[in-house]
């Protein structure tokens, strides 16, 4: 069962996550978000990404709660206040802040489960199998591939300009002025690079509107397709219920 | 869409993600994370700009945090307005680019406020959030504080991004500029 869950089609995982995110925001707090957070954490743990997903969810939820708590309970207290170390604090404002943070954490855990468990290119391939046009498949796959190269080039430009004596310190205006010699070469090189890739695409007779065949098909059993349809139907029903209730 | 525009979008997406290294090195009080979107919109028009913005946030959602997916509407606005600004010569000089950045920043800020209010309760954990809290300390209503904070950050960010894009456009090799129909390339 767990092994099967680990090999789940990325689109089924995505449909599950979208349903969980909708439930997080439609079902009243704390039951809705607590329940979806629990499901997200269990799914993540079963598929071996529990720790990473928990860190991601906490990294979003905790600072949000702290900022909301400072703003609504201390800086601009909402409701009755009590004095804590000489500071007026509105304890009642901490609860709504906690529900907002809980909702964020639950949504991030649900989507984070898909993102952490699925290699991005596997998701792109699964989407392509379901009819994603070649141009959008290219955009996603090429973007994912281009990120490490661009980060490397950004560091190279930074180092090269520093070697040439570019001052990156000083006041705000001086630092703003230094932005162009740093960002400029990086941007020009990326545009030049795009021309080279465009020539390569043309040479290979790239057809943007066509459907591409994957060399490594992502398994998509009939049972999962039925489950996915049910998940999407449930999501739509949940959203409709959220609007009419 | 032309093949070169299609090939440029992934590089611009990567630029949006990679520019963080430069921003961190310069300790700038801005993000510049839409600079690739604005560059593509200025070169290839609004549709390419929108695609760059949407793809950027999807990729950021996959690689960094799913929270970025919620801000896709903001990137659509940035791509659209930058593309339209480019069509009316909004990147022909740095002063014009600053004006374009002002409009893009105002509209992007206005788009992000409802998202921040609905998802984050009005405050995000970061520089914008600190400004919001400071404005709340001055007894401004939450909506107004979030709006002003978002505007302040977005306007500065987009004005600087547009100025850099305008400066880069004149430095592009003429051959490439001509492929995108840049006026300075034809001169």
C-alpha cells in the first residue's frame, strides 16, 4: 500500500492536494485546517518526505503567526487587553492569528507533499501524457533545467565584477547604481543564449502546438483515473458548498 | 509566438529566480524577482510576459514554496502591463521606464493586497509585513496599512526593475534586438 502510494501518478497526488487546500479554506477552523494538516502530514510521512514537508509548513506558518500576533495583539490590539511586562496585549487576537497560520500550514503541507514527493519533470511528463501542449511542456521543463545554470552565472557575474573593482557596499543609491553592472551582463547573456536555443529548436523542427510522446511513460492505472475524477468532483462540490453555505 | 520568444521565457524564469544572489550581495531593499518577466514583456509583448510570470511562480512553487502559486495573478498583471507599456514605448528611455515601473508597481501592489488579506490576514513575514505593522502602529486600518505597504515596496521594486530592463535593452546586440523588433536595433 505504502509502496503504491509512493508510485502514485503525480496528477492523482495533485488532485488530492488541491482537494485538501480547498477543504482547508472551506471547512471552518480549526476542524477543517487541522484535519487537512493531519492528512497532509500522514501522506508526507508515508511517502518519506514528512520531515521536509513539516519544516516547509512550519517555515511559512510560524513567522506568519508571529507577525499577526505582534500586529493584532500588541501593536494594534484587537479586543480586551491585559498587561504583560508593562505591555498591553490582547490575548483574544492570538486565536484568529493561529487559525490563519494553521490554514497556511495545512495548505503548504498538502501542496508541499506533491512538490517534495514528485520530481518536477515527472509531473511535467504526467501532464504531457494528459495532453499538455508541447510549448507549455517545453516552458516548464526548460525553466526547471535553466535555474541552476542561471544561478551559477549570477555568481560568476558577481565575482567577475567584484574582481574588476565594483563596489557593492555604501549607501542605498550607490548599491542601486551597482545593480546595473551586475544584472546587465546576466540579462544580456541570457537573451543571447535564448537566440542560440531558438536556432536549435528551429533546426529540430520544434512544433509548439503538437503533442509529444514520452520516452518514459508515467504509469496511470484505470483505478487512479477514476479516483482522480472523484477527487476533482469532490473539490468542485466543496467549492460550491463554500459559496452557497 | 516566435521561437526566440519561446526560448527566452525559460531563461527569464531562471533570471527571476537567480537574481536573488545579486539582490542579496547588494543588500537592496527590493526583490527584483519580476525583472525577467518585465524583460520578456518588453521584448516579446504581453502574452510572453504573462507566460513568463505564470511559469516563474509555478516553478518557484515547485522548487521553493507552494505559497508563490497564490501570487500568480500578480505576475499576470505585471506581464500584461509591462507588455502594453512596451508597445507604447515605455522602455525607450530610463525616465519612461521609471514611469512604466510606477504604473506596474501600483497595479501589482493593488493585486497582491487582496491575496495578502485573504491568505495571510494582511501581513506577510518580511519587509512588507514590517511596514504594515509600523503603519498599524499609527492606527491605520489593516486594509489601508497592507495597501500602502504593498504599494511602497512594489512601486520601488518595479521602478528599479524597469530602469534596469531599459538600460539592458540598449545594450543588447543589434542582431537580437532586431529579432524582437526593437526600435534602437533598427536605427
